[in-house]
C-alpha cells in the first residue's frame, strides 16, 4: 500500500521569507502523480501544485515550487516570498496514474506566517 | 455551480441516528470521491465513483456506510446507526476523469458531522 509521510507537524516563516515543507512517500509504482493541497481554516482544500512522476522537471506555480527526487521518494514544497494568506494546513498527496484514482494524503503540516 | 457544494455544512446527530450527506460535483465531472477527515488528520479515502458506477469502496469503514450516485451527478453518503467515532469532516471531491488533468480533484467545503 502507498503511504505518504509529512514529518513536520508545524512550521513557521516570516512574511516575505522562504519556507520548505517536506514530504516522503512509499510506492512500488513507477508512474504516479504527486500533489500539494492547501487547506485554510475555512476548510476547503485547494490544489497548490502537481507533479507527474515521469517528468524530471520540477513543477512551478508562481511562488510555489517543488523539489521532486524520484529515487529518494521525496517531494518537498518551497514557498517563496511568503504571504499572510499562505497560512494554512498543507497536505502532500499521492495518486496512481493508472487504476484507482484515490488520493493518499499525509497528515499535514500547519504553516504559520508571522508578520 | 462553479465549484463542488456539500450539504449540510454541519450536522449533529445522536448516537444511533441515520444521516445523509449530499455532494453536488462540478457540472460535467465524471469522477466523484468521498473522504473522511478526522480532527488534525489528513483526509482518508472512503469511496469513488466514475459516473454512476462505484468503482472502489475499499475505504468504507463498515457496512453502516453506504454511498450512491444514481444518475452520475449528485452523490449521497449515508451513515446508519451513527457512532461517536463517525464524528469527522466528510469531504467530497470531483474530477474530470479524463485528459491530462484526469487525476486532479476539486474539493467541496465538507460536512462536519458530530455524533453525541
């Protein structure tokens, strides 16, 4: 079974600084997707960024980028120029490319942004 | 509507009562998922539909949990004889189910169920 581990229950960052959230996963599949979701206190989960395992290039979405290390099964999220609105729970998630489309989530990292 | 909607947003039930939670997916989305999120935890998969077909129900914790999507659009998650351990936020997500973004899921706001 696939598992996703987020080893940092909480992180904090100063506004305008950079922070990196860690995620590791375990799978025997070779083709899959990885995601970072953001869940603000209002609870609605929002997709931040996605990475396809067959692509070597790291995904980037504006201030958000990932460091995908397939051999190490590591998928970290870097948030640059942190803003107060970035404060939320961040969940790393895994999905097989073929077969069951369910997401397997980590336990989350609570990010606090200090003004 | 523009996004996934869920109702009710909050539900309080007495232990032993039956509850029904509704999900309206994004129009045209083929895939629909239910997840259970306990306090302070990540969401855990319950079940998955492609159109009206329930393709995976491996995450349903007991036979008290039942989900349906009879016309391939709206879905209902029903919990019979609720127990205190059923207290959680129930999230619904939908996805296109095809194309490059087939695995992207769009989440609703959730229903917070409290069983007394």
